[in-house]
């Protein structure tokens, strides 16, 4: 598969997976509670997977999506959501630091 084809597929899947998340965010709380768990375990990880895959690569995408699902599933939708969000920020920071360390010339 050509890289341009893969990129188009990932963009479409990413945009389609974000639509239910937007509905979840902008719904009244009573209505959104009905599909909160499904949104947090299916659509958000799918958006994370495709977004990270386009931005950082497949390995980081799997790490991000798997950590999101594991934390929201095992810690519950309320506690797990906040911690999973912090872990996503930590993933970006770790990648940034590793990238800076890789590009830094060695001292000899």
C-alpha cells in the first residue's frame, strides 16, 4: 500500500471516529451517560490509534491506545479517564525527550 493511500485511510477513520466523541462531549450529561463507556472504550481509543499512527508511528499508537483502554477499563470511567488523559500527555513528553536526545550530537 502506498503511503498516500494509508494516510488517506487513517485520516478518514480518524475523522469518523471523532464524530461520536463530539456528540458525547456536547450532549447533556443525562443523555451522554447512556453511551459513556462505549465511547471511552471504542471511539476514543480508535481516534488515539489513528491520530498517533499518523503523527508518531504505529508503535506509539499501539502504546497510546492500549494504555487508554487499560486505564479506563480497570480504573472505571470516571477515575480512569483523568489518569488516562495524563498518561497520554506523558507519552507525548517521553517521545519529545527521546527525539531530542536522539538528535543531540554526542560529546567527544
